[in-house]
């Protein structure tokens, strides 16, 4: 598979992941990933940053996960996914610190999800194929869903 075609497939997968995180049912193919991301931030019950420190760290994590889905792999390459993943990891570390064990089950799942995305990205970088790119998309969608669950769980304390 050519590098350009591989990048196009990854863009579609990441767009689908971003759309899967949104509540507006929009299609990634319509070029509305920014709107879907904005919608996702407002419809997921993400904490507003008030209350406990975990509220703002979870909101920052939701934002960075949404940004991960916005990466234009066609223009930036798979390395850009890895770069955006760095922000997600940093925000996830803040959540784990701020949760102080209160959300241990959710933060353990978050760590597992991050490891799965990292692994999928490494595999796609080493062996670019439709299958490895689907793996990246699947891992990102799982991460997004679990971050939404965490956000919902934390919202009651914010």
C-alpha cells in the first residue's frame, strides 16, 4: 500500500474515531471533525473544571483525546498521532494523580487503553497496512469511550 493511500486510510479511521466520540452523529467524511470535537466536549458530560482537581484534569484529558482524533495524518504522518498521544499521556498522568485512587478502576482502564493505542501506532509505523491502521482506529475509539465513561463518573463530584 502506498504511503499516501495509507495516510488517507488512517485519516478516515481517525475521523471515524473522532466522530464516535461526538454526540452529533456527524460523519467524519463531511469534514466536520472540528464540529464533532466541539460537540463531543459539550455533550459528554465532561467536567467543567470546577470542584476537585480531578475535574479539570479529566476535562483536559477529554480535550486532548478529541485532539488526537483531529490529527491530519495525510499532512503530518503517523508520527503526528504519536505526538498527539504524548499530550494524552501527560493529561492521563494528571488524572491518575488527581483521582488519588478514588477512580482506580477507571484509571487502570485508561492506562490499558493508552498502552493499546501506543502499541497500535508502533505496529502501524513498522508495518503499514489497512489492518494495522484499523487497529489504530479501534484503539483510539476504545480510549475515547473509556475517557467519556470516566468523565461521566467524575462529573458527579465536580
